């Protein structure tokens, strides 16, 4: 979808699976290269729905346009981040960075690059604009992070991102057990290089990721994290060493030993921290994780067969 193939919010261009079918776009013929993306959505006000994109040489789905809806897609086995929002080219001006996109009821898994440190499930990083939203999305078993909102000093702050009603689990380990020590392996990585961006993460779950569940990753901004659940991540469930972020209604649990959570910022008594033992709310999140999408696209998560209500 080339730049300039634009419509309006009330009259979108549709790329949608035929009823009852699931088209698979297999790019296995591509070599691993940053120029070999699968589906590139560089136009604006597109609606992409019900498509699987796999084995691309770089991103499975790349979004460089604005105002798009990417719904009920699966990105898997790609050689970089499964679904990424970033500028189209190095000379794209900041006011044309991808903005106001909605990633809805999407799954991204088993994406892995050869060096093991770039392939996330979802990313809005480096050069993405404001207003991008991930909702009812699941990211698992990617070689690097579940979500990556990285910033760097060369390009400055990205726009604030909202992640809600989503799930990140077992990132840092592929479904076949493959790991790579070069990967960061977080569930939700929310920054980089001491650049302030005020992201919002709410009603989302991090489970059994290879490093932290939720991490500020050197974003000292005022992020808002509310009603999230973080369980049995390898290092900290929550890792926020600086900034003025606001924490409300979050729950952290462990099935065994682990590191104490770190929440520098504004955290009140509505949170349940893990400081060597579980609080009473953890009993609702015991047992095996399972999840699926409901018929209306909502992400349904259970622990031990009990539905998580957030």
C-alpha cells in the first residue's frame, strides 16, 4: 500500500479476508534483509483484517501511514518485528511519522532475526508519531521483546503509545525452545536512552517473559500504568528505576523466588507489590495461562480456567 493511497476515516480502503477463510501471505522466498518486508501499509485510512503474514525477510507487517486499522492479523516466523510502526524512509519528516493507527485483536509470535536482538512481537519505536493504540493484542514467544517502544537520541521522542487489554508472555524463548542471549526478552519495553515519553499501559498482562514484565527501559517520563498484572517474569515483574510514572491498581505475583519490584514514581496503596511473598489478589491468577479471542475480537485470558476480569 504505497504512500498516497489514502482515503478517509469514514471511507477506508479494505484489505479483508473472505468470509470463513484465512489467507496466508508466505514470504519464505525472501532473504533476511531490512528491505524485505511482507506487507507495507504506507497509505492512510486502510483497514487490513484477517490476514496471516509469515516468513518475511524483515517485518511481517510494517505501518508507515496514519489512521489505519490492522485487525485480527497474525504475524509469525518473520525475520524482524512481526508488526512495526515507524517512518517510511530516513528523510520522512516528523509530521509524517505514522500516527493514530489502531492494532486490534492481533497476534504476533515466533519472530526472530539472526542476531537475536531486534525481532519483537509488536513495536512502535524510533520514529512513530502520536496516537497509536494496541488493543486486545497478544505477543508471545518472540526472540526479543513482546512490545518495544524504544527511542534513541538521534531521532528523539516518539509519540505516546497506548497499550490496553493485551498480553505478553514467554518472550525471549521461541515456541521450539530456542533462545538468544542477545535479546532483551521483556514483556513490555517502554523506552530508551533517557528520553521522556508519557505512554499509557492498562489492563494488560505480562507472564513468564525472559527478563522484566514491564520495564521503563530508561524512559524517565510520566507514564500511566493501571490495572496491569505481571506474573513470574524472570527478573522483575515491574522495573521502573527513574521517572514520575503513575501506578494504580497493578498486581504482581510469583510462584517462587524472584527480584523485588521497583516502581519509582507515584504508586499508592491500590497496587499489590511483590516483596518476597504474594498478596491476597494473586490467588485469582493461579494455574496455567490460556487465552483466545472472543467472537467480538476481545482478548479473553484465563489462569487455571478462571477468566481474568480487568
